[in-house]
C-alpha cells in the first residue's frame, strides 16, 4: 500500500544492476559477457537529454516469439526520421542477434509460420505493400501476394493455409478492377468537391471518402513461388459501407473453420455510437453472424484458444462510453454459452493471450500508474499480478516464460522475459545502450495525496536532471489529456517528462479524478464534472508537492497540457488565474458548445457532457465552458495547434488566442499546417519543444 510519502521507483542503474543479472548479449548494445553486468560497466553520465536525442533513439516494433521458443524477431527503426527500418532475430539461449532484412523499403506486420521456420511480413519492395515470406534457414524473401491493391495488414491462420487481408476498396465494388477504375476516375476529375448525406464526414486528420477498409480472405498455396503468388481474395464484407476495426482485431480459429473480427455494422449512427461488435465468419461459405448483437456497447479484440474450444473477447457495458471498463468474455464453442470472466476485478483489460494449456489468460491493464501483467483464471475468476513496473505491451508466452516489451519514465522500450510466476526478470535487449550511454536521466518518484472528497490521488515527480540539494528549481506542471488517460510510468515520444527535467525543471504530473488505472468509479467520476473534481485535485496536488519538496519553487511554475490538458489550461486561466506564471495550451477545448458541432466522435461529448448540446445537457456544456470565464484570464499563454486536427478543430485555439490578444494578455499562437491532434513529424517536434521551452523559460528563468 502506498502511503502519503514518496515511493521510490527503480532507477536506471538499479533496474539494470538488480533486475538484469542475466542479460543476454545482443548485437544492439548487449553486455559484453552475455549477462554479467557489474558496477564498472554502468554508463558514464555526462549530458542532458534533448528532443534531438529523443528523435534519434532506436524504436522497437513487431516483437514476435517463435512457436519453438528459440528466437524472438523484432523490427528496429534507427530513429524517428530514419529509413533504416529492418527485422532482426535474437537467439534466446545465446543472445546472438542476426539481421534478417536489409531492403531499402523496410518491413512491418511480422508473423511466424506454424513451424517457426519462416516469417511473414509486409513490404512495399515490389512497388506496393504486399505480403512476403522469409525462410529463417537461409535464402531470400519471396513475394507471397501480388494483388492489384496495396495490402494494409494481414493475419496468417495458425495452419498457414489461410490469409486474412485488410484492403481499401471503393464502396459497392465487387472486384479489384472496379476499385482501380474508380481511383483513376477520381484522379481524372477536374473539379474538387466533397458531398455527404450522413455523419461522420471526417476522422482524426482526414475527410472520409467513398473508400473503406474491408476484410478479405485468401487461400495460401502449399509452396510460395513466383508462379503461385496470391492474386485474388474474397471480400468478406463486400456489401458494407464501412470499415472493419483493423487487422489487429482479426483472429482465425486454429482449424481454419472460422474467423472472427470486430467492426461497427453499417448504420448512420457511427458518429455517436461505440457499438463495435464481434462477427464470426464461417469460412466454408464466408457467411457471418454478429455474436455480440445483444451488447450495445463496445466489443473488441477476439481471440481463439489454441484448442479451438474458446473464443475470448473484450466487452464494455455502457453504450456510447469509450472509457468504460473492458472486461473479458469467453464463449464456449462446445456449449455456445458466453460468460463474463473476473467481472468484479476493477481494472480495464488492454490486451490478452491464452496460456499454453488454455486454462488461463495473461493480460495487460493499467494499474496505479503502471501498465501491468496479470494472470486471469476463467474457471474461478481469480486474478494474480505477475509484473507491475513501467508500461508493458507486446505480450507473448512460450512454456513457462512470458515475453513483453517495457518502457518507463527513464527508459525507452526494450524486450524482457519473466517466469509466469513473476520471478527471474531478465532484460533481453538494450537497443539504445550506446545512444543513452552518456545521458543524465532524472530520478522519478510516485506520490499520493488526498484530493477531491479526501480520496487518494496519485502522481509522479521528476527531479531536475542536474539536481543539487539546497537549490530551488522551477516547476513544469503537466496535465494529461483524455481526460480518461494517465501520465504514468511510461516513456512518451511526444510529452516526454525527461525533456523538461533536462531543462532544469521539477516535473509534476497528477492523475486527477477521471484518470485510468485506479478503478472504474475513479475514471467515471469526471463525467459531467470536467472543471470540478480534476481542478480540485490539481490544486491540492500542487499544494501537496510544494509542501513536501521544499526545493520546488511554487513562485516559478508553469502548467502545460494537450487536448483535455489544453482544456484545463483554458479552465485554469479563468478559475485558478493566480496559480501559475504561464500556461501552455496544445489543442485545448475553448468553447464547449461549438466544439460539439465540429468534432467527429460525437459519442465522446455526448457521454462526458450528458448528451447533444441542445439537450438537457446544455447546462453542463455551459457550466464548464472556458470561454465563459475569459474575463478572469490574466496568465500568459502559449497556444499551439495542428491545422489538420479534426478531434479538436483549430478554431478552438483561435478562439483562445483571440480572447488573450483582445484583453492584452501576453500570448503566442503556433500553428502546424501539416499536423493533426498530435505532433508526429520529428522536425516539427523539435520546433514544438523549442517554442515551449522558450515560453516557460521566459516566465520562470530556469537556469
């Protein structure tokens, strides 16, 4: 139990020295002696972390464990802007790493064959994105599909005899040629116009068009060669005007008799419903049925057990609520009955896999600032925590060993393994050992305090990277978005807390009421109260941390946030105007009624604010509307926005900036024409941080 004092998290040196007593050698920055890491091998700490160095970090992706359990394959991109993006195989016994691919086009969407003797991947090396097979015993990659359309994703069946494909096709087209002709016709048009008869009309960063992501199935030849390439596939949802939820939510039955996928059934309510369903396809005739039609909330991530008896999936209970708890449901294919598993467990499952004997599931879920691994037993519903330090993903199991990627506030993603009972943690890769060798990462600590209604609220504190006892340091007070989200123990590529610490700031992040990982009631509590409980938590968290940590200078502090965090900057400006020296508002909501009419996922404001803006909920839209309090504004504010942001359209930022300027409040507007809700371009990210640091330094005079 965490008391009202700081709880030390594993620091970089301690994590390496204590947890990684058996570190295998790896071509990318492994220990020279295949495991024994002693004190004189620890990195020499010399320099501060910068956004440029963040962009240069090697990035792991597509981590897969062989069915044999002998190797692990992963992709490695050598920096955010790098075109060096290839696949590697690491021997799990020796630690030896072999580079598998070297083509200029790179690879992704990796899968093993049933035997483990080859892998499949996507690559555009032949001109368009297609599926390739690479034998691991030697030889060149062979093109497996040669379709007229690009393959956006695939799943290979356990037997290797079936292939599920995600392709973008024109609505109503029954053939590939129809879609190709439609695209040619679109390119030949001399006029430019968009017309719509129903919502939604745009999503994230693009306007929707007459093309949708459909699910196709193809037979795989016994032997892949130039003469046997797959050139045709069957559209399972040919009559749909809509998208599947994505290829990551497609699963084959182990006997190739069925396939399950997640999607919203065609309807006019897609903009205001979260009713994704699980559909099960009979692969004999490609007919399918909606097996979750009784649940009007979100159903996702179907998964068959290896013996084919069970179909597990995640399900929410509250229609229209995207942050409801995802619970495990299991359909018994023998009895046809579906049951809720561990329904009283108060965590929302992110991902899951069956154990080798199918008697339990290993799952990941946010948990008090971490993203942890748990074992769940369907028969009795008991849950056991396996590992909880940092943020875990890419979970896999072989025998008694679990494999996963992990990152934390002071370490980017690497691959780890642990015994299923939670013992013998080992780090298998150090893909950024050289690039981080001389980086001075800040220490971090988790804390808690009494927030709204005297309920426990958690947060994280990072000391300045150059911290010296006896000195006073300014504060960067980061507020997460969502609002159902978390600034937990994770290594973030956009809002990286270490970058503020490297600038000489103490970094404070509070997971206010509405945050995820603290129980569903805590998450639900923000609905209808956007400016209430969260603001009180932030105020109490601020007061608590400056009282506990005397080195923090409360008179030199700036608050920063994006999306809901940006909303909170606007709300703070009107309702806590003396709280901070400056504010940084990225893509923040400014005027709630107009936001409703211009955002795309209407289910979000309709749930959190109680309905459409013209309904009885209009009082909630106005009660917590930052634009209604602009006459209280006086804090200098930096306003930042991407022009392709259709989640929080840029008029919201223009409204905030106009209000600041007309009242003579020091302010600056920074617009990124090619960015959406997030800053994705690495060069733009550098400018983003330059603007932010220049602004907060101006008002805190950080040394």
